[in-house]
C-alpha cells in the first residue's frame, strides 16, 4: 500500500536531478565549438582569432574541426595547413609534421606545397639537440631540407633552407668530431681515425675540417703511419695555414711551423684538400626588416587564405592571390 506514496516522490527527485545536468550539458555545448556543428565561417574565424591571440593549441583544434565538419569546402584545404602551422607555433612538432604531410598527401600539386615542405623541415630543425645526444632528428632535418631544395629550388623557402642546411651539416660534423675525440681519449686510434676521415670526406666545407686534419695527424702518428700523418698535415698547412690546428700539427711532426711541409709526390694517396666554405651573398633587406641570425627563424604569419566568391569568405578572413611569405623572411 505504500508503493504509490513513494513512486511520485522518487520520480520527482529524478526529474529535479536531471534538470541541472541537462542545463550543464547545454551550456557546455554552447561554449565548446569543436564539438558542435557550426558553419564554416564561424569555425574558421574562431580558429583565426585564437591564433592571433596566441592560443595556438585551441586554434589547431578548431582548424582540425573545420576540416572534419566541412571536408569538401574550399576552407578545409586551408585549415589543414593552418592547423599544421598552429601546432608548429605551439611547439607540438610531431603534430605539425603529421598535419603538413597529410596536406601533401592529399594536395601534392597545391601552390602551398612548398610551404608544407618547409614546415616539415623547420619542425625537425627546431628539435636539433646538442652533439652529446643522438642526432637522428638532425639527419631528418637534413633530409627534409634537401627534399625541399630538390623539389622547389627557386622558391624563397629553398633559399632559406640552404642557409639552414649549412648549419645542420656543421652540427653533424660536430657529432662525428665528438665521437672521434671520445675514441681518441681511450686510445682507440683506428676508430677515431675513421670518424675524423668521415668529416674530411663528407663535411669538407664545415668549420670542423681544420681540427679533423690535425686529429688525423695525431691518430696516424699513434698508429705508426707517419706518411699518412704527413699528408694530413700538408693538406692542413695548404688550406688553413693561419689556424691553431696548423701550429699543433706541425709541432707533432717535429717541423718548423714557419716552413710548410712539402706536399707528397704525385700519384700518392693524399687526403683531398677541402674547398673553402662558400658564403652566399644576399641582397640588403628592406629598411626596417629584421636582421638575419643563426637562430632558427619561426615561420611568418600563416599562409595566405584562398580567394573565394560569394558567401564562402568567413568573417574577418580576407582572400589573396599572392604567394605565401617565407618564414623568417620579409614578404615580397
């Protein structure tokens, strides 16, 4: 007989408890753009606004949502690249690489493909660690920069990639020298010699070449092959006569540093003389432009938005038909 008395009370409590939960769900849905269906203009403009505010993680999520909710719109292609750019600014380099590579797999012939390759290369480049650590990322940066230069040699991105490739190669040579000195300290002369020879053979234009030649002189003398040591010292004296390494190598050979060691006879196996590093002469930057430095340059503001017609242009996003400005370089 008591059941009818408690049933209305129980139903009433359940209804009362359900109202706040439903209200919270509605409030959360209204303020959570990535998970609510919105028109492409609202989503894209919200993502661009967060990018301008420096909220890069939120911007990347919103750009991804543009691509998910409107995969066939003209803005989906743009959102792919903008999302990769936002991840890059947020230092989420893995996501940036994946986003740029996804853009390239879907739109390999797009006019912004060079920019996507550049984002991949820069994402690897900014993860380069010191020479005491593994250099797999450095090798990947070298490969990505080389791929960009091979595919788009006449773009501004390729010009910037050439400068960064020199720094990457110098870093890889520094790693070889670090390992070679490690073996040398432990008197593992042959292993050390192989490392120093690799610097001479593969990284001749880097700043480590003079030291590598001097270290070769040391290890060859330790191995008892004085003829090879003399060849390395002769190449050092011919190409870098004013360096400290020149003085040390000649003292090791017991020669007078003021008298260059005579070159070996023709036909003998001599270490090829490394060419002098070539310095690229750049045109003066426009007045007021930032001066270049060795510090990795962050990409410029996001790539240009595509030209649209009618109501496809989201609020606050203006179309352009120009090329993408190169990261770290003044616009053309």
